[in-house]
């Protein structure tokens, strides 16, 4: 149901129960307080005069693991991942502690999306770290707005290097659905 314009009151006019319910009860049922079912949720526009409750999701993998793959892959302990319900966009916030064993080599963390949307991990939507020296460690993060197909979408971190061996630890993924 969507919110509708309420009736305009006219002096000495009576309202039917259906008119009252449509103008008052049904419209109040379309407000955020009436739709709120989960503590910590937020609301987004679901269309003209409509709102929907959404929950931010997150995942953390503390394990430090490495890859020498020049294509995006999951690490031995896959993820992190976050599953959200969206209307057409989401904000992905992700980060990790990253290093590479070869000076001048790049280590990259990105994400793939599966479910209602299929998006491959890419360098364009990644954290890219160029190691100034071997074993130089930094903490990196990035925020990206991702266009999605409405429905349930799973964001999963993936990793790659251009050479050497990249190590990724304290990996985090937070997705704010829109």
C-alpha cells in the first residue's frame, strides 16, 4: 500500500468509515514509526509516497591470508560478505590491512555482487595498494555507490595482485542498502 492524499475537510460534511480509514488510518500505517520492525534499521523511498525499511549488513574476517593470483579470487577463508535487500543501489564500504612481498607490486581488494545482481570484482571498484618496499603494511578502505537490480544482493570481497604475493588481514565489508 502507498500513502494517498488525505481528504480535505468540508464544514458540516460527514465522512464514511472507508474515507476516514483511507485518509487517516491507512496513511498513518505508511509512516516510518508504523513500519519500523527492527531496531537500527533505516528507511528509503520505495516509490512515490512509499517507504521501506532496510538493514545495513556487515562481515569481518580477521584471518590474514595471501594470494599470488593476478585475477580476482576468494582467499582460503572467503569474504567477508554482506547480504542486503535493495531497490536499486547500495553503498559498499570495505577495507583491510594489506601488504605485498615485492616492492612496487600492487595488492587489490574489490567485491563481487551475486543474487539479484551479478557484478564481477574489478580494479575500478577496488582498494589498490602499491608497496613502496617489501612487507610495507597499510590499512586501506573505500566507499562505493553500486547500482543494483532490486532484490537480495550478496557483496563478497575478492583479491588480486599484479605481481608478488599480497597479504590481506582484518578484512571488513559493510553494505548500506538503498
